[in-house]
C-alpha cells in the first residue's frame, strides 16, 4: 500500500478540506479483509463456478443502473424473465 501524505497534516492538497483516516482504512485491517476474502469468499466463488449453479460476474466500477441492466440482460438471455426495456439512469 502506497501512502502519499499531504503537505500539511490533516489538510487536502487538492481542495484544502480536512482529512481524517477511517479506522477501516488502516493497513492491518485492509490486509485482514483481503485474507478473509481469500479464505472465506474466494473458495465459495470457485465452488459456484464448478457447480451447475448459475452465476454471473459484474464489474463494480459501473453505475448501479448499468449493473442492474446487465443483470436484467443476463436474466433475459437465459429466459428467466420476459424481455424488458433497460432501466433509465
């Protein structure tokens, strides 16, 4: 993890606003969350991919509306719902 401290402690270099470190942004907690993902979540994801259980992956970098529309497209593609118009933003 790379940290770039501000020129002045507690003040944002970009906007001048105040900065605070959240408890869950500390390096040791981030490492623990990644370890938990690797030991608890990733094995379940791999099991779902191996089984005949239907699952899809969606990018979390898109807007909620875009993700919803991709999900609806998958459901329609697999004939799980009737065709519908995409949800507007």
